């Protein structure tokens, strides 16, 4: 019994270490933002479908974001909020043709709320990692201006497009 417990503990530790190494292997964005550790375990704030580029997206949040969304305190979002958006190309379910499902993974992108640090971009730091290899997006730190420019239509919503889903 002790041998089985020891093997389970070693297997778990090996998995945790491999996960940590994989996260550390992802290069930071050109502006220095690093991909948030454990973001794949965050909870969903909303989902979206973009018909202009045929993508499905899940919008995730860290604990600060989840609490703000549940309390309706999202305009402005509190400092410490991190919103993640994970995007896939649309695909058709193989046996249910009316269903649109996630296809190829496209990217993971993040907005980090720090009103002082990112004051020039509405209080948000932007970062994106493209493809399964999670290659940082942008040639230099100025790529964030592209993100910020896209968010201009929602400046009165704290620069955020996402509307948290309503839950019973």
C-alpha cells in the first residue's frame, strides 16, 4: 500500500513539475507580461462568437475578475483583474452538423488591470500568445497600441468588450 501511495505521489509531483516547466517555457510578451500560470484552470466569465473571423472564444478570469463579475463591479474592473480570452476557429461537429464547436486553437490573449502601470493604455496591459506553441505576439512593446486602439469603442466600459454572463 505504501508503494502505491509513493508511486501516486511521485506521479502527481512529476505532472505538477512538468506543468510548471511548460508554463515557464513560454516566452513573455514583448512588453514583459508573462502568460499567467494556471490560466487554463480559471473560470469562465463569458463566451463569444465572432462571425467576422469565424472564431469561438471563452473569456476566463482570475479570482479578482470572477469576484468583480459576480458583484457587478466591472466598470471599472478592480486593479489585479486579469481577463483571458482563448480562441479557436469554428468547426462543425462531425455528427451534429448544426453545432459549431471549437476547431484549431488560435491564441490566448490577456488583459491585466493595473491603473498606474498601464495608465497610457486605459489602465490595462495587453498580451497575446499565438498558436499551440504559444509564440508571443508583436515585434516590440508597441504592439499594445494595436490592442488599445481596437478597444477604443468600449472606452466607456473600462475598455472591455466582455459582458459577464448572467447566472441564476
